[in-house]
């Protein structure tokens, strides 16, 4: 089980990313638009830099929904390999059987 503080920090980041997503996209579009004057583009860059650092989507990290583990994460199932194996062994994932040889 991951530290509760790390899980809460990730949830806080997810909320900030959702809150500022539209504003960030708008400012990025202005900053990248070469038809606009250079001063306007520069101001958009400065406004983008003033937004909270954790509002950037690149600061998010995939975590297991069950345990909060940040490594060995399966995107399709949204869980780590350890939680996946545990659920499969208990028969809680339809169609998945733990193999042994």
C-alpha cells in the first residue's frame, strides 16, 4: 500500500489539472499562434508560467486504483501487477486465470 500522503497529493494534482485544463489549452494556443503579435504571445507565455505548477498534466503519474502503487501499472486495467495477480487469484477478474507450470 502506498503512502496515503502520496495518494492524496496525486488526487490534488488531478483536481488542479481538471480545473486549469481549459485555461492552459487557451494560453498554449495563443502562445503557439504565429499569426499573433510577438508581445501577445509572450504575455500568454508569462500567464501560463504563473499558473500552478501542479496544474500541468505532465506532472500526473499513473497509480493503481486499488493500492496506489506508482510502478508496474497496467493502463487498461488501471491497477498494478500485484493487485492484478491478487484479484486474478481470487477469481474477481472475469476470464482471467492464474497459470502455473
